[in-house]
């Protein structure tokens, strides 16, 4: 454990951010050739690639649902994505995260438009520096958009942590490991819908209530960037068409 | 609970290890299939693990035998024998009570060798008792302690673990949360669910303290 402080006396975090400031986030849409939709995100030093396949025929067939599409998510960390080499075999953490990410994105998709099909969301964490599930969910929303899948809203996600007794928005790895708590949320702003909520660490009831407000603000910040990324992507495509 | 002597993790060389696992026995439900734990079992084990771990009820620094070499591995193995709903809260309570009532073997270190003395020692517990309470959302209502049938139709659930040190209500903190299943909650529903979980956790805490000593 280091004795180095993570927040300075004037409220600046060790990477230069204010308590409620996000890292630099860059979304890119349509980056993979062989998928139906894809997105790439750089979220500070966290780098994640998401590919969507589908709606396509369900495999195995008996898992297909007669009234809606089946959504599956596969969250995997590359063996080189963390400081120590990680076995590429899925860990229990990756199994759990795949489940909660699927459940975070599911409510946004009009699955009833694609009965008997599967929509598979593949997530590869290339470099991890905290909040990978939040970055993955936010990027996966854009990959679903890129795949042309109708959605109720985008799902934006971010985490609030408690570090040295103070609530901070958008937790990076060091703050997650050395801080007192980590609370990620995924959110569909137009429905006020919380589609993922987890917490580990120790917070008071009052800190929970303040965290929810901060999470809403953070998700709206991410939501704005997601919309900008969509606009930028389709604008580029338009100008390409004009040239051709 | 079972104890075994093993290697520490490289990032915590002087600490013992607590490992929670869940086995869904096939006769517990027609939905369960034999084989490796599936994602539901993994989630259950990890949610129970999170409540126990984050409450710091178990002082793992006291589970070190030879620093950097030999530590106690404490296995908390949850076996689901008959599934009638609300597995998370039930398994969390069972895991907690097992931890509170467990005795661990005493060892003596002689040079390189570790010998069992045959005696049993109390566990190094902090008295921070986590209680998990799950709320199921069905339509616009929140249900506490969902039954199997209620779980079949729920939109989603929110599990919240509240911990408290001994009898000191002022020390009440949230130490773990997990939303599960396909639907969503509004932020107001999430806030309400946490309030309900807080109330109910106190009731369950007095039930636990009437059965086992919770003061560590």
C-alpha cells in the first residue's frame, strides 16, 4: 500500500481531475469489418473493442425464443490487458460481468422485432484501467446502433467511488484498488431506468443517495458523448457518399 | 466451512484467503443441470462473497501461517439443496452463520514444517455482520424475499447488504449491491429498495444474533 494521497487538499485527484470530472473519453463507431456493428472506446487508459453479430440464427437452435431475440454478452479481458499476465480462460469475474452486462443492455433493445434470432455482443478489454464494465456497456450501446438494431435508448454507464472519504466520479484503477468503494451504474436517461447497479466497499446510506445523483450526472455526460459519436459517424458516412 | 493450508495470493502475501463457491445440486430444481457451475451459480457465489468480504467480517491478516508462504484458505461452500426462491439472501445468511460459528484448526510452525495441534480455535472475526436483503421488482411494486413463483415473473431484483458492527446502529453501512435479471429499476425505485433493505436487514440481524454470537 502506498502512503501517497489520491486527492490533494484542494480537491484534485492524482491524475489531475476534479472530483466530478470524467477522464478523456473517445468513442469510435464502425471499426470492424466482419461484424454487423462495432465500436471502440478509449476511456482514459482503458481501451475496449466491442463487436456485435446479429440478429442472426440462434445457435444452438433450441435456445431460440419464439417471441423475441436472445441477447448474449461475452466480456473478456485480453491476457495482456492487466499488469500481470492473465490466463485467457474466462474467470468467474468475467462470467459474472458477462451476465450483468447482458442484463444492462437487454432492456434497451427491441428484442421482439427479431424473434428466433440471437444478438451476440463480444467485448474485448485490450487495456484495463478501471471502470471497464462501464466503458464496455457504453461502447456496446454504440455497436448495437451501428448494427442497425432498434433501441429504446442508449445505455450510458459510469462508476462512482469513495476515495479518502470523498465521492469521486469515473473511478480509475488506482482509485478502485486503494479507495473505499466502487459503485457502477448503467442508465437509460430517457426512461430514468437503472439497468445495472453494483457496489462493493463500504458507504453510508447518505453516501449512497449522493452517489445516485452523481451517477445520474455522470451517465448524462457519457450519454452526450455517445450521441456526438453517433452524429460524427453518420456525418462522415454522408460526406463519403457525396464524394462517391 | 473447510480450512486448508495453501499459498497466498502474490499481491497479499501475508493474508489468508476466503473462497466462496456455490453448487446447484440437480435435485434442487428441474432448472438445474449437472456439471460446472453456470453463470447463475457464479453470480450467487460472487454476491455472497462480496457481502462477506467487503464487510471485513473476517480478518484475513490473522489467517497467515508463514508470511509469503503458507496461509489458511477458508472455503465457504454453498450447496443449494432445494430451491424455493430467494437463493441470494438464504445463501448469504447460511454463509454468514457458518462463518460466525466455525472453529479453525490450531497449527504450530517448527522451522519449515507446519503441524496441526489437534486443537480448535475461534475464527478471527471483526463483528461487522453483513446482512443481504433482496427486493424483486414486479410491475411497479417491490417485493421483499421473493418466492420461486415471484422470481419466475420478476422484472429485476436488487440485493443490498447492510453491515453493522455488533449492536451499534450508528455503524450501519452498505457493503455490497447487485442488480440482477433482465429488467430495470427507476432511480426512485432503487432508492426505495435500499431503504426497505435497511429496515429488513435489522430484523434479520436480530434473528442471527439470537442464534449465534455476532460480536466476534
